[in-house]
């Protein structure tokens, strides 16, 4: 599905995948900020439940790293 000629990632599907990962990361970041920084979020996630917004922030970071890796792979191709 994501294969392209000469072993390189390319095409609209990969671009859409990277943009989808960035959009999901932004949603995770927004949830994390709401859960950790607003009074309503702190009320909703008190004590040990506060780890949920932190995990969402970490998921956002991982999604951004994955999107960056896909983008770099698409631009520079396979290493070696």
C-alpha cells in the first residue's frame, strides 16, 4: 500500500499519513495542556488520574517523531 518505486516512500498516501500523524499529535497536545493546565482539567484528572494527560502529551511527542521520520524518509530516501 505504501510501496513506491526504487524502494522509496513517496506519493500522496505517505504525505497524508504524515499529516494525519501531526494532526493526531496536535490533538494529544491540546488534551494534555487542557488536562494539566486548566482548573477544569485538573478537577477532571486529579491524583493518579493525572497521568492520563501526561500520557497523551507523550503520545503526541511520539506521533510527531514518527511523522518527522516518515517525512525525512520520503525526502532523503533509504539510508545507505
